[in-house]
C-alpha cells in the first residue's frame, strides 16, 4: 500500500523501517527511564521545542468560501449541534450564523485556533521517532549537545504494544495547507494536523505515533509513561 506522507493512517497501513530511533538527554529522568526501566514518555505538542508544532490554522480553501458554501456549512453545523429541530428552524439558525461573518472575523479565528490547540494537547500525546541514528543536528538538539544517547526501538513491537491509535510520516512544507470546507471525515482532518511541519525541520525525517490520553489531567504538564519492550 502506498505510504501517505503528511496523513494519519492506521498502524496496519504504516510502513516503517525495522528500527526507529529516539534521541535522549541523560539529564532528563524520563529519558533515563527509557533506558533503565523500558518506559517511554509521550508528551503533548505543547512540550515540543517547535512553537508552531500542531498549530496549523484551521482555515478553509479560498475557492470554497462562497456565500452558498458558507450557508451550507452553517446548516451542517446547526444540524450537528442542535438535534430535534425541523428543517425551517435549521435554515433560520444557519442564516443567522452566516450573517455573523465569523470566517472573516480574525478574533474569532484566533480564539478557535487557540481552543483547538488546547484540545489536541489535552487529548493526545505524540511519540516522535526517526530512522536515522547518526543525525548530527539531532544529536545537538535532543541529546544535550552530543552528551546524551540514542535508543533504537523494534518497530514491530512498538506498533503492536497497544499504546498508539494512529501513525504517519511528517510532511515538511513552506506554508500551512488549507482544508476543504466539506469533507466526509472531519476526524481524519483533526489527526492530519499532527503531520505537517515547516520545511526547516525536514532533516529530522520524522515518524509520529499518536497516543490518546485516558486519564485525569493533573497539574501543568501532561505526563504519561508506559512500559514497553524495547
């Protein structure tokens, strides 16, 4: 099956090398536990050093932003959010929302982006890996200026450990993509956001595995450590 770059796919579809690597800092207790206790640390996106990671603005394609399409989108949202109304009531709700011009309201869009980002950081963690254990820049960035270590994971065991729900290969771009206004799989669009990064990071050649948090959020950081057979 053809590998889909920049998209979330099932773990069965994801083609990966036999070994995937992660660069670690020996001074970090969670990183040491990866070596000595066979645990992995799955952070949320707000812990990454790239301030734009997983922050693709949720914007529709320009060619889709016609008055008719905006009305139809408002109608779709009304029916999803409010059950049990008749068609006339749904049309009235859609018309009232269309008149607010929210898709042209910068503040509304910024607020939506912030809430969307907070939601994905609360909802899920990202385990980042690379097929290259000899990347000079990554030894500098992620292994305390070459003083740390690099762990190789058996990819088959990693994918079938029961920790992850989706995977994919990051697509590196010079601009963030816009999305179609009408899509049959809004959930997939949600997950695809994880797989686009600025081209400046393309040397990382990154694979990502997505974990859904299933715990009460406590404190400032999202911490989730699980045992795994390395």
